[in-house]
C-alpha cells in the first residue's frame, strides 16, 4: 500500500509546471490560506480514496498554498465517526469522498450547519451516496440520504457497466467555464464505470462534462448552488483517474471555483 501511495503522489507531482505557478484568484479573497477539509473513508468499494486523497492534499498544500485537513472515518459504516470533525466549523471548503456511512446526529449537524452558512462543497465520486446508508444504522447513528438530492442536486440512479469504463467529453457550450480552464485533451477515457444520475434534479445545474458507456450518456461533472453554497461534483475519481493531468486539473479548478467569493 505504501508503494501505491508513493506512486500516486509521484503522478500528482507531474502536473504541468504552468499549473503549479498559475495565479489562484480564489486565494486573493482570503486573508489567510483557505482551509480545505476532506472527509474520506477506507473500504473496498471506495476506490482507494484513502490513498489518492492524502497524496492530492499534500500537493495542494505544497504547490497551491492551501491548508488541508484529511479526516478519515473510523468504525464500520453503520457507526462511522470522523475524528476532529469540529475543525469543519472554521473550514473554507468541504470536500466529500466517502461511501454509504451513518454518522452521529452531532456530526451530521456539524456538516449541515457548515452548509447552512453558505460555505462551498465539493463531492467526488461516491459522494453521490456518501451518507445514504441503506441498512439500519447502529444505535445513536443516522443516515442523511438528502445530502445527494438537496446538496449535490441529483439522484443516485444506479451504475453503468464496469468493463467499458467511461468516455469523458466536454458538455456542449461548457468549454468556457472556469472549471474547465486548461484541461486538455477535451476527451479522454476513464477506467471507472459511469454513474447514472440523469436527469439531474437541479435544472439550473451547469453540466460541464458528460460520460458515455455503451451509448448511454450521463453528466459526470457539474456546478450548482445549494442556497448560497457553491457546489461542484464529479463522479470521476477512479484510482487511476488521479494519474491523468486533466482530471487533477479538474479538481484544482473545481476547488478554485467553489472558493471564489
């Protein structure tokens, strides 16, 4: 596992030098480096988020000047706990990459209070069922399936076939969106299967990328507003997506857009 982590971090460091030196407009709006908090979990179906996200977080700190805290869920999914969740109350951005966990009412309230204040949210891949625990939670814990509908603006309608992967392309009339700035090529292949989310619940959401598998096309990245909170979500995030410069730049741009005041 250590070799995997080192390999992923090495790939992240291969981002074009121009990206690393690019002026981050979002940073100007903050008196101190924006603080990003990632919520991740480690399980066999969460696409190695416990490997890719810490490496990506380190890159964000060292090359983009962000302060980053990665909180890894402990316990089983029926009674998950994120140590240090209180840090979210002062965070500038929440990024979610966890899968079907039930949390204590206190921790769910911390997340909801953060969003009620109009602060930005980013969701990566399994965020579209992050707190949608399908079984009975342990005593003293609860699910929050509404996170998907009310915050991400979609429904988890299932999953496409695994073997074809996903052909990713820029959505019509989206090429000028700041989240797509500097992303080339405009079409690529992801080994991850497509998530079925169409039609999006939020008709005002701006679809940025589409993914196609076996002639089924679905949105795979979009922006929207939940109240005053800027929300960016992508269903990409398969482990080797992080080896693709265009995917890494997509996340960096998504962070900058979400943090823009």
